[in-house]
C-alpha cells in the first residue's frame, strides 16, 4: 500500500480524563500552565494536542501526544507524576498507545 511506513517508530498516546464542570476551567488552567510546559521541554515529543468536549455535568479533556519513540514516551511518564485534587475527576480512562502507520501531515510537509 502506498504511503504506509511499517518502520515508523512514532507513538501516539491518547489519554482522557472526565472533570466535573465546576472544576473544568481550573483543571484546564493547571494543565496548560503547569503540565503542558513539562511536555514541551521533553526530548522526543513531536506533537501535543489538548481536546475538550462538554457533556452533561462534566467535561472530557483529552491529551494526544506524538512521540519519536516508545522509549521517549516511557521516560516522560515514568519521571512525571500526575496528581489532581480529590473530588475533581470523575473518571480517568486508561491511556491508549498506538504506533503511527501513516501521517498525512508529514507527507504534506515534504511536498511543500
């Protein structure tokens, strides 16, 4: 298949947390001011996206990170503890980790 790179070692991690609506802004502010800079300073991070979705009574906050390798990703998460005030989070889904097989953004960059 054209464009499929089975040797690509990039890894995408998708992690979601559900936050009660009254605490969503404070949670996002902490995430953007304290946590995101730690991600940005980490070797091996290729991309970072924070998504938000409003639901009844709570907000889903999803962080999508792309890493140059699984080793880079593991090094970051092993050295960075994550904490949240009790009662703020309704649920934290376990993160999902994927190997990148194809990424159109890389294709577009090389064609420009």
